[in-house]
C-alpha cells in the first residue's frame, strides 16, 4: 500500500454545514491550525434551513458578515394568524410583530442555508488558509485516554478517506429534522453568481480519490448532522421520540390571490390541517403543509409510506387548507416531507476532546426556524473556548462549560418545540366546549411567548468558572459540574448593580460615540468575535473628582505587576492579545479628549502611536440620535466594571473598586504566562516534525 | 503588417478611473455593448482622491455597493477649527458637524480611490462581461461627421494600441489637481486582500503587446484625466489659471499628541501657514500642508522647484504649524505636492458623440474633497442617457443635457474652490484692523455654507426636455439650448404642489413600508440605478372615495392604448423595461391589501404571479420608526404624480388628474416603439458582420 501520509493538527472539524463552518470561522479568526472535511463534493445551493434569529444575526455581524445576510435575506416583519370564522372559512384573526420590538438591532430574517455557508466560506478564506476539504470522510477514530489531560498532546487519531466524485456527489436531498430524508426535485434557479466557482472546484476532489491519510488531532468536532458518524464512533446516543404528524414542505414561487403570502402566516383550517407560510428571498415562499392523515398510508413501524408523497399531493393539501383562496405554482425550487420528532444527545463530548454540535446532538421540527440557529450557536459557544485552550491562554476546565451551557439549551428547545408542534398540528376548537380542539387564544399566547425564546436573545448561561453568578452550576446547566476548581477564585457578580445587564446573557447593544472622532458605534460593533475578553469600565462622569480618582486607581491596579493583564497576556504579545480594556464614560464628549484618560485605555505603540479606539462616550451623535446606554443598561452614577466573554455573554458585573475580584475571576480559569522556555520550545518542534511513516 | 482586427462597439470608454468606471457600470447595468480601456497596467492601490460626499454615497448605494464604501471608510463627523489665540498659539476655536444633519441618510466619509475602483470593478463583473482592458491606449481618433445624427451609425473610429508591460507600469504617481505631478514613495502597506488578484492579472497584458486594433463606436467617453488624450484629439481646451500657493500632502500613521487628529481639522497658524487634517481608514491621516513661501524656490515660469520638495520638508512645515503639539511618523503611505489651479472645459462633447468627463474637463484643488465625486457624478449623469439612446428608447436630443447640466456644475465648483482656497491659504487676521489677514469668522461662515455645496445634495439641474420646470434652459444651465424641440410637448411642473420636492434636484429619501410585507425601505432603495424611469403616484388616503376614484381613473389612463407605457415600452418587453410605476399611499397599512389597488401597480406575470414590490405605504414600522414621507416631502392630501429620472433627479411634479401631461412630457424625448421590422433587423445584422480587413 505504500506510505500513508500522517500529520498533526490542533483541531479537526468533521462536517461543513453551518455548525462546522462556524467552528472553522473561529479557528480562522483566532489563528488556530485546523482542518475541516466534508463528505459531500460541494456546498448546498438550495432548500434546507432558512430562518435566522436576531441573536444569530448579531453573531454573524460580530464575525464581519451579518450585513451580507441582512441585505440578501427576506425580512419577516409580521405574523398573520388565520383561523376559521363562524362559517368555517379561514380569515385573518390577528397580526403580531414577528420579532418583539426592541430586543435587538436585528430582526428575524429568512435566507437559505447555502448562502449562509457561502458567507462563512468567504470569511474563513479571508482570515486564514483553512479551506473546506470536500469529498473527504473519516473512516476510523481512536482516542488515547492516557493523554486526554495533557495540554500538549494529540490524543485523537482519525483516518480520512478521499472519496471519488461519484461517492461525493449524492443527489442533493433534504435532511429532515429527525433524519428521514426524501429526494427532492433540485431546481437550481436560485444559484448565486459567487457560488459558481464552487461547482467548478468540485471536480478537483478527484485528484486524491481513494487515498487515505492519518491525522492526529488535539481536538475534534463532529458537526456531521443527524446521522453523525462521529456520534456513533464515540458511542453517544440521541434520546427522545417522534410523533405521527406528517408535514410537507414546498419552496415555490406562488401564484395566488391569498393576500398575506409575503407575510409569515400560521393558518389553521377547520378540517384540513394547517399551513405555515414563510416568505423567502427571490420571490420564493416556503410552505409547511400538514398532510391529511387519510393520505398517511402508514406501515407497520408507524412510519408514513413516503413513496406516496410528491409535490402535487402536497400542493393539493395546501389548496384544501387555503380555500377559498387559490394557490398554484410554475416554479418549484425544492420540496421535502418529514415527521416531527424531538431528540437530544445524552452527552455532548467525550473527555472534552471530541465534541458534537448541531443536528448531531439535537433534532426537532423545522417550523420554528431554530435548527440552523441553535446549531451555529453550539459551535459559536465552543470555538473560542477551544481556541483559548489551544493557544495556552485558558485552562482545559472551561471546555466542560460547553455541554453545561449548550445541552441545557437543547433541552429547552426540545420542550418548546414539543409544545409548539402540538398546538400547530391540532385541529382548531370549534367553540369553548370543543375540548379536543386547540384553542386559538392558547395558540396565539404560545406564539407570542415563543417569540422571545425563538429570537435566541433569551439564552441565559448558568453559573460556572466563566459566568460569575449566584447559584448551583448543576441546576442552572444540564447537570454537569462546572464550578470553579479552587474555592478562593469563586467570584460572585453584584447582579443588582446594573438593571439592564444580566450575568450569563449576551450584553444588550446600544450606541456609543468614539471619543476620538465622535463616530457612533453600536456597542456590539466594538466587540467583534476575535477571541478577546473585554473588560469594559463604565466610569460615569469623569469630570466628577470622585469618579476620576476611582478611574485612575482602577487603571493603576490594571497596570500593576501581577494584575490579570500582566499575568495572562503572553510576554511580548500585543497589549490586547487576550484582553481588551475599554472605557465608556458619560462626561460630555466635548469637555474632554482621549488624553484626559489613563494610558491603559489608549495604549501606545512605537509604530502606530496611541490607540484611539478604546475610549467611548455616552453622548448625543450628530446624525444617529442618542444611544443613552447608561440609562438603557441601568449603569449607576458611580460606574461599574463589566467583563464580557469573547462570545459577548456577560461573565461578571462589579463595582469599579473591586479590581481584586477581576484578578480572582481570571485566576479561576486562565493560565499564567511565562517567558517562553527555549528548551521546551525545541522539544515541541521536534515532536511535530514527526510527519509520516510507512505501513 | 498583416490583418488589423476591426470591430464595432456601442460605447468605448477611455480611462478606468472613477469617471470611466462609473460609465462602465451604467453600461453593465443597462446591458449595453461597451469596452473600457486604460493605459495603466493595474488599478491604483493608494494615494489619490479619498473623499466621498453624501450624494456620492447615495449614488453608490443605488448601484448596489454603497454599503461597502460605508463599512470600509472612515466616517468624518466633526470639523474642528484651530486658530491662533491672543498669544499666537493655536487652539480649538470651534466645532461644526462635518455633514449638515438631516440632508441625507449618509454622511461624508473618506476612503481611498483604489477601494472605490475595486467596488466598481466587482459590480461591473457581477452584472456583465465587460472587463477593463489594461495596458491599452488609443492612438488615433476619427469622427465621420456625416453620420453623427444617424442613430444606427458608428461614426467614431479609434485605433487602440496594446502596450508592453514596461509601458503600462509607470511608477504610481500623484496626479495633482492641475496636472503637475510628482513621484511618490509608494508604500503598499494598505493593499487589500481582494486587490491581490489584480496585481497577478497585470502580467496578462503582455500577450497582445505591441499589437493594434480598430474600433468603430457609436459613442465614446474620454475619462482620461487632466492630461486627457481624448480632449486633445477633439480640440477642446481647459480655461482658467493657477495660483502660486503650494501645498504638500502626506498620508501617514501619525504619532502625535494633537488631540483632534481623528477629526477633520482646519488649522491656521499665526505665521507658518495652514493644515487641513483628514482622518482616513486604517489609522492613516492625510495632512494637506501649506508650504512656506520661503521654501518656494520658483523658476522663471513661476512654477515651484519641485525637486526641493520631499516628505521630510513637508513634515517640518507641519511641525511648525502644529507647534506646540508634536507630530512625526514611522509609516508613510503616499505623498505629493501641488499648486492650486482652477480650470474648466470650454465644451464637454463634440456632436454629442464623443464626451469628456471628470478631470478631463475640470481641475481644482483637492482639499474640499470634490474631485472624485464630481467626476463620478459627471458620468453618472451621462451613462443612463447614452444607454437609453443606444437602446432606442430615447431621442438623441437628451444627450445635449449632459453639457448643460454638468458644465454648469463644474463652473459652480471652480467658483467655490477659488473662494475656499483663498480663505484657507491666507494668513489669519491678527485683529479687525489687519486688512490683509483672513477673518476667521469669514472662514467659518464660508466653511458652513460650503458644506451644503460640498455634500453634492444641492445640485439643481436646469429646465430642459427632461426637467419640466419654468424658466430658460440656457440661463439655468451652461448656455446650451436644451429646451423641448416641439413646443406642444413642453410641460411645466406644478412646483408649488410638494414643498419638499424640487424639480431638478434629487428626490429626498424617507422610509416607506412595502404594503405586501410591511418591510421598511428608504425611498432611494426602491429606486436602484438600472436605467428605468419611475412614475411615482402619491395617492393619499385611498380609503377616501375621492382619492380612490382618482387613482382608478389615473390607472385607466396609464393602461390605455397610446399612453406613455404603451407607446414607449418596446413590444414584448417586460412591463417595467422602461418605466416603473410605483404607488405610495397613506391609508393605514392594515386597512388594505395589495389586491385593493389597480393592477398597473401589481402587474401579473404568468410564471412569477403578481409583482408585490411596487405598492408602498406611509405608516409606522415595527422596528424602524415612522418615515412620515408625506409630511417630509409636503405631499398634499389630494396626492400627486412625481416623475423621477433614472438618476433619481426629479423630472416632473403634477396633480393626479394630469395624466395627459405625463404623456406629453415623455413625448418630448422618448421614441415610439413599433413591432420590430424584420427587414430592418436583417440590414443592421449585415452591417455589424463587417468585422475585419487587411491593410
């Protein structure tokens, strides 16, 4: 067989869907040595997931491409509820905003998964040399358990097989939520111009066809979907079950006199089932259509006979539900059918070395538009943690918070989906005496309540070494113990200090002005996802002597030997390699200049001069109004310190005087940095040179 | 010599700077057969122009890439005026907003010309097969005057020479405003990742090196800069003169304790001259520095001895002016020096066949940040006119309005620049008795007044066939006669109808909601630059019977045989090929649906169904406030018709009843469309097949 190439990599990602690409993006932004493989020969171009929550848009924006999604997407502004009237004819009974006003600077939009993947691919290519290796499948996985706690080790060994073009090019099909897939029609009318290159590149995969290679990885992420190969290899399971509701999905350019076809609609017919209307980009509309049970020729296992389901049959169901309005189409972009089921992984990792993310650990119904969002947010939560451990900034213990934080979210999602699916699939009650029917008032209430959950903004991570708050980490998470190992480093936030900031939630965003040039920025815009922790000092009005004195004392503490900045920033690294120290004051902007503030907020560089981008002020802008962030976040007159994780979730809130608490917090999970030891460096270099051997 | 290839093209563009690229973008968007050549081997990567006015950003946005400029640019929010205090030490005397609040949804920003060119190149490539042909120079130009009034003819014959790599790669140098250039330092630290491909492609130009070809063109645009070859060929001249003020320009990353270095500053020192500070992207700052006259070793011709000017000498001037503040640098990106001069072309075209645009017809000082803007706006004005004539939609007569509209703007610009330069180059007055000094109050007043002019928003085109307003077209333009040829087609707007709309100016933009999906759009966003005229009907509250009746009557007139829609839309073309008919009503959004309005506002297509994107409502949005466009534009209760040119300038305002005036207006310059004549088509095809001949 000759020589099988063998190599080391810090992070191996299996699967280049949204969850895998999010992970690769973190690796690219943080400069981590990573590879990402996918068994398919190309990215997807239509169908699949399409909903983007507010929080997902905030995240994409922090990665530098939220605006691309925002521009291309269809914006859904309003939900129209249609129900049977007293004669059983559907009519619009209510309108509610699709996104609760004020919760985010973005609103829920719709754009198909293939475009999101395009944005990730472009962003990865811009920031790094990482490229998705397509037509590549893992064929074996071994973990050396004796090495899992050794920071420098590569305990994971994976054999990769390069597929032939035939193997890597399945007809693109729907992967329904619970893993039952049906071939689709595949009309590529929607193919975007910047995707064309990908189709051309697909032919390149043949060069290595049928060859194998061996990879030794420090960390591995299985983002390989509902049928996860990685999950099976490490012996983890999904728990839950499926119902017997069957739904069809049509992506069409509708020809209809239904007046709300460009709104998101929840339509309950009297006797013919329900439709969810999701207006999409490029004139498309997605219809989720409940298939009449009489058409459900079930087999013995309780599963539907899917050979009987086709677009015409789904359309006819839609026509019955929408009557007396007419609907048909000439353009069909994609279609599928699925049975609703809800399952969640028993565990999200083994040894905090191999992790699962996305559909590999949770499946549910697609109608609430959660799947792609929760999947991307899984690896958004995990990526910066792995990067900081690989770089030697943080201790391995923070990796346990992935399961604690994300498995809890998956459990909440499954509960939400269960309730929502039942209400949506049920027959509307004819009147208050109709106990078997679903009350439309109850449905509307559930919808409105679900909107907060569905926005992604409500996520509130439990207490842990990296979320300094009261309470039990087991109870607030999924049961995993993620408390601080050394009791003296346990820090508790003063949660009452700022009414608008909740420790464990993402910090809300409002506009602030740059002191140096008066430019308005949304707070989130100055917190891009690059792996840095932010220590934000809200210093109040620094023209007040008391506040100014506190600020200078705080700056002395931050700049002192053995402060967190000193201990945990690698020697010789840029001043903001690990921590960015930001100031938001509310003295009148015109009364001060950047030179009135301590140098820790405007670090000096021999070549670039002073850094003018770290001091902000809560004041009126010329063209974009007044952010009023002090009032919006409830910042007290005497200021506070807010510590924000690299993923924008709040880690800690405390008063300006408590600089010792800041040091303690980071001592709980960061690693002290020493002057590099030449002998050790040489040893590492030697072991990494060991690149291939014969078999 | 063998065969010289010969071919026909509709439009030949010489010069791929901002003016030439703007023209090529129009051609790409309108589907016109065009070529664009440039003698340089690559686009530029640093230095040159950098200011973008509000109006320019609106225009770039209408072309689909304003957001790219907006994101990458440095935003200038405030102008700080620094003047000598009673002891002759500079201090900040005033702050004014850089852009007048409320005049546009964009504000003035700074981004170097090379990036703007990148956005144009990407946009052209996305919309068409047009590519800039680099290393190509015209060597002869002939016009067959007997053919200039023949719509179908190609009266222009140009020989192009393909240069060698050496010829096409001059050291990149500054082109100062009045054409005197000095070699620069060229530090490419600013090279953006997406520009790299261009440098690689530059090597391709060698393949055709030293070959020639002959092109027959219908129209030609000389956008070939201050030394315009095209201008010389057609015998046109620039008129005006230059002063003896000399200015140096440094693009540096400053190391300074001057507190306003990230603001736009106008600094007058007591005795050492003036500085303009322009903060730019990537930590760069551009300094315009007045060079002390003692350093101006003039030669006999009155020109400065430029060999004595270098970055160190310019920096030292800056240090004297800025004292007691310190300034130095370690990174120099670009530098130049120039003498101020103001010149404008005697004519902007010959026979309305060969046109000049940009620096080829106006040069002036760069400090007001006007050059690149006015240049792009020249060809933005011209492009759609040529496209509509080439397509056979409009009569050739509209081409005369280019000179009438743009030469007048150039004249205004030169007058503005003359006044502004004098005030900025002069020594500040020591007191009210110091008659030779410049009053700083006068300077501030000029600055504030100049801001409206400099925004580009104040442009107000004079009466013509395409601007239906009172008065003499000669007096309102540059003297060219551009009145309507047939008197019965002269239409005069009712200018008093809408207080917020001025015929001849660009329509202001405010938010409206799409009726079909409640999405807020800025009005400008629904007026993209694609060559279409817009007939916007502000119908008022259509729940009012009177307004509804008027709307249905208007729709009947628009849909009638021999209406403008019928006469001037090519047979068989899409319903909005030439005119887009839009509706903005102000009935409550929730009280109506799109199906309550006439079909002319929601045209039906057999494949795509109804068009939902042409009906808008002035109502409150869920997340982006209330545009209140009726109040902002002063639309009366009983509505009005507003006709908007393809470049967003208002052509006509009239009452809803005056549908005959709409027909008359278009009769004045549009061409009636007939069923295509097969015989004529074959003749044209034959003449275009005549591709090459031996010499």
